[in-house]
C-alpha cells in the first residue's frame, strides 16, 4: 500500500514548556497525529486552548496544527462520534475540506444547539482528520437535460424519493 507523506507542524504550549523545564522532562507535542489502531481511517486532533461554547454560539477552535499535503490530496475534518453523541454540539461545514495549497492553522467550527454551556480544555480531542485522494475532473456543460441520460443510470424519482424506510413499503 502506498504511504503518502504528510508534513505537519504543531505549536507548543508555553504552559507545558515551562512545566517540562521545571520537572526536567521532555515536552510532548500537542498533536502527535498517530492512528489509535492499525487500519483506522482518521487521526484525532486536539484543541490548543481552553474553550467555552455558550448555548446557541458558534465558535472556531484553534488546534495549533499546520500541514502541507501534496497536490492531488485533501484533508477532511470530521466530527468525533463521542462528541456528537454526548453533547448538543454539531460541527459546522462538515465535512471540512483543506486543499493542498492551504498553509494556515487548522481550526474546527462547532455550534452549540443546546441550552447549556459546553467546554473543551487544552489538549481535548475535538475532531478527526482524514486524508483523501482528489480525483481530477473536468466539468462539461450540456445544452439539455436529455444529454445527461447518456451517462450512468437514471433511477427515477427526485430528492428524497428513496424513502425513509424500505421495510415499510
């Protein structure tokens, strides 16, 4: 299997850097970008600040993570299932796409749908990151809808036409 090199840089937390010097230990970077288990599709990314998300508020959370990826690839930022299941948070702009040319900090946009405050602390895992190949495409305009019939199969129906539950029919 081909392994794609993805370079990354992560900021260091000055609080931990000071503590590491005082305790005479090596500082561990905030983002280690390691797969939890062999075969996993995503790595967790962490926040690099303490965050309070008020009820009804949207906030862009810093990760302190910067990447460089080859042309022909993209990074996708996805919600973590535990956050989605256990909190009233939804990730805006899901799935977030980071193109090969982007060199800014990766940030994650969460929105609080609930009526209570939700908090993240420095180092909490706030999202997942996945790398995907980008297939080159060329969009070709056609003059009529009938011209689209020549490609693929028209399954009929429209938006939502497949129904909610196939077993109730």
